[in-house]
C-alpha cells in the first residue's frame, strides 16, 4: 500500500523541519523540498497536501524565493505559513506591504470564521506565535479573511472552494497554543489524509524493502552504539540475519567506558544475532587530529578516517555489497540535501558514497525519521528501553564536544566530567525529562586556587536542553543544588579542571552540540 504524502516546500524558514515533524505527529508522512523543486516532480509525487514555509524575505522583491502560479491550480490543498501565506496572496493577485507595526512573539488572534475547516475546535481568541514585518494588505480574489489581530488585518485567509489557506502566524511552534489542532485540521480534514502512518507499519515495510534490496548480498553496518546506529543494526539483523556484519570503530572519542558497554550489548555475550567486530583505532584518530582546531576540519577528518577503517574491515570480511548508516532525517536536511537549510553538519555521509569507497550502495533505513520516531522504531523492534533512551551522541563523538585541538588528555577530562554529570542527573531523577545533556570541554584555561596552590586549568561547560524533535531546543532548568553538586564533584575529581559553566544558549541561534 502506497503511503499518503504531504510535502513541505521550504522558502528558507527556520521552522521547516518543525512543520514536517508536526504533520507526522498527525500520523501522516511528510517530506521537505526546496522551493526550487520542479513542478513536474511535485506532480509525480502526487501529494495529498502542500505546505509553504516561512522565510526571511519580502515576497514582492524581484530576487525573493517564489513559486509559479500553477502550483495553486493543481487541485491539491495548499497551506501557506507566514512568508508562504504572503507569497500565496502575492502570486494570486493580492497585495503584500511593509507593516507599520511589526508583530513578533505571542499574539492574540481573533478568529472571524469559526466554521473554517482550519479552525475547527480552535478558540475564538487564540494565542499564536507571530514573526513578520510585512503584512497582507489586500487578499487575492476569491479569498476571504478568516482571522485578524489588533495590528494585522489578515492573520488568516482562505479560498475554501480551491482548498487554499493562508496563515500569517506559525502554527508549528509550541507557542501557538492550538497550532497542532490547526495543522491536524489541514492534513486530516482538508487534505483528507487517513492518518494511518505508524511505526509498526514503518518497521514491517522497512524490513520487507531491505530484504528485497539486499537479496543474497553481504551487508556491513557502521555500529557506533548510539541510538540511531543501534536501531539501524537491529532492523537490518531482522531483515537479513547472518548476511550482516556490524563493525564498531572505537575511535577513542566515546563516552567513558562506552566501548566496553557497546561490546557487551552487541558482541558475542549480548542478546543480538549479529556478526560483531570491534576495531580499536583510538591512537590512529588522535594522530590524525593532532594540531587541528577548526571544527569542520575535525568533522571531516573523523568522517574520512571512519571510511578508511571500514574499507580495511570490508577487505578482511570479503566482498561487501552494502554499507548501512544510521542517518536520520535531520542529518539529511542539515547536510544541505533537504529544503533550503544551510549546511550545518558536514560529518554525515548523506546522499551517496564517494567514488573511492568500495561498496555497491548505501542503506540508510532511518533517513526518513526524526529522533523521537527512531526511538519509537527501536521499541517496536524490541530493543530495551535503556538502550533506546540513552543520550544522543554525535558521529564525531567527543571531537565536537572538545573545543580546539583534540588530545588523549582532553578526551580523558571530558569523559570523566561527563560521566559525573550524567550520574548526578540520574540521581536527581531528571535523566528522562531532559532532552539531551552532556559535558563539553572549552578551550579556555584560567587561574584558580585549589588548596594552597595556584592552578591554570580548563573550564568545563555543562549543556542540558529540553526538546521534542531536536530541531529547536531551550536550556533546561536544572535545580541549583544539582548544578552545584556536579560542579563540586568535577572540580574535585577531574584533574585538569578548575571552572564549570552552564550553557544557557537555545537552538536557534546555537546548535545543541558545541561545535
């Protein structure tokens, strides 16, 4: 059975992935595409609905992102959000101008048409998130205004007969209190989606597709022990059994004792029927990273060395037809291959293998999933909760949690500090309530006093964020007494540290990781 699809057309908005995530919460599959995507390709995909994202431009300027008028004439329901709403009006004959009063933040929106399919079940006075300096001063022909605010005469408009809807605010962000209801109304009530895309069917279909693709071929899986690669490995093992070999590269950039823990779970003493190979390549990576401070350079070095290690292991194993990676959907988008996102992460080998890698094809069974969806898939596969809900860990490991040059000594410092931090968070029973937390090592050294001696040591930064989808995040509020205990233990127990900071930066503007 072919799954229903809603597509998000991205005009450079910061919430593009969040829009797709919210649609998936309605059990409707959703993908992101750039506004540069050809109309014929969109027709071929035959989506049940189309959502236009926000963006930083003014739609009436000549060089701004746009889309041809024919998009709105396909008979497919279209929902424009913020810039997407303005663009819809502009293209279809309405008028968009610079507003006298810019709206930003939580705003009371007054619903003028409570019978609108978009606003079914929504309060007549709804708190929504605004972020715009232009406004729709005149709606396009056949459209009617369905909502307004004190400063925005067209907070929403629609042409119900053509199933075209424009919303000036952002229903995808949590600050819009009934935003999920609005998006659900669009994909279920307007687009007519059944809402039957669920993880059990995803797992079953993925196993079937993998078996069909692999046939009798041999498969090599890059197993890091993190959530993504672990779920990918178990999924592959259920699909192809002993045709799969999992290679675990211990690059010396893992959390404290993690190499041994991964081997205990997936090795010969574990519960999984995998061909498990551990490669201890710590010194090899340290040597490659010596003297390198640039974060992008470190990512590339670690990624390339990974490939080299896999090449060597593949030769030992024999002919290998497929390489498996735990790439997930945010990796795809943040690597510059989805929508209009800038390249945020370069360490993901997304979208194909370099010419010099000796594998026939790459398999990325999780590349369509967000992080929380990967966890659901893991539970569906029967992976224990303590593995499924372990803290996320980046591919380059501590290489992106150590600012500046990576050395064995710095790795020891951040491993010990991170282990203390995670232990105390668990003791405070906050380990399942915080989205992600870890300790990183800054490149700052400062004077301190320990006992009667002067010290000149490093500062450790603690990171903890609350997030659902890992696309946006806010600093978690950890009780001061917990932070104080962590600080005291790190300074007393970790040699080489005399200061501890707490990172309050949200995403955006920052990333969750340090580099």
